[in-house]
C-alpha cells in the first residue's frame, strides 16, 4: 500500500515447509522496489521475530518497537 511518499508492506509470510528458499525476501524486495519506482521515499513494515533478520538483510532498520498481545484459545 502506497500513501504519498510512504509504502507499507503487510502480511508477507511463508509456510514453514517452504521457508529458507528466498520467497519472502524476493517478494518484499520487489514490493519495495515497485513502491520506490512509483515515488515512495520510505517503505515500512512490522516484523515477526522469525522475519526480523530477513528484513535487516534487505536494509530495513528498527525505528520503533511495539508490544504485541495475542490471545490463544
């Protein structure tokens, strides 16, 4: 989603059986590339603990941390 000069990247996930093959990295990099080509100056996302290192490798950096609360039934 691009709003003005900002692009939000949401809901990128890979099923456990398919992790480690670069799918999420390729998808995220393409979304960011397309957003920058469309005029965005910044791309942002929220990461799960399992995706954190991937996003760092792509050049994202932590600027804020949020608590996440989950109710399991």
